[in-house]
């Protein structure tokens, strides 16, 4: 069951990352309708494998596992290459990067913290404290390197996306303990 769960999570992430671009391309007529239908079939096949609990052969599981393990480091390499190409002065002088960083690392997590405590999500499940803390940790994390890859694919300012990725990653060393301390104090 563990392999199937990993396959499901990887395929769900891939479905989200794959289905949206194909839908975008279909609307813009970048690709043929046939390719969109084939892709939709593959996305639906992933869900069928999960729902029917079909056990795939080891060679397919191993291949998918290897691909899944490579996605994160590959995204970080792409982001690192893009960050290295940007002059440090342009990163430091961009006010927009700091605004996005402030929103991503402080304002959104603090707003969510208020919402979590006021609504009382902790009492909704048996191990609610752990579930809420893990979910809350995800909101305090830096922007994902996958965003940089999406910006590269669609040629939508990948340098800015990688700069945001780099700055949020560096500053989360300070903001994450602060926000978690607020969560524990309010507890």
C-alpha cells in the first residue's frame, strides 16, 4: 500500500502540474485537441489506479519512484541556475520581491493562525493538534522551486520567480521559528 500511496501523491502533483498547462494550451490553441485528450486519459488513468488499488509491476513502480525522486532536485538546479544569472543588486533592490516574501512568510501564516485558533480546527480530529501543526508548517514554508520551472516553461519572468524562491528560502530561517513560536504561545 505504501508504494501505491507514493504513486498517488506523485501522480496527483503531476496531474495538477500537467492538467492546468494543457487546459491553458487548449484554450490558446497551442496544441492539438488529440494531445489534450490523450493527456486527459493519462490523468484519469492515475485516478483509476488509485481508486481500484491496482498494484503495478515493480519495474513501473521503480521507474515512477526514480522520476519522482528526481523532480525536486531538478527544480532546485533550474532555480539555482536562474538565481546565479541574476545580478545581486537587482534582487536586493526589487521591492516587489520583498512584498511577496512578506505576504508568503508572515502575513498569510499569521492570518491563517488567527483563523485556525478562532475556528478551533484542533478539536475536529482525534490527533488534531499534530494535523493542524503540520498543515500550518506547510503555510510557513518558502515558495516552491516548481514555481520557477512553471515560469520557465511559460516564459513568464523566470528570473523574478527564482529570485522570490531564493529570498523566501533564505528568510524562512528567521520567519518560520517566529511564526511557530506564535502558534505555540497562542496554543
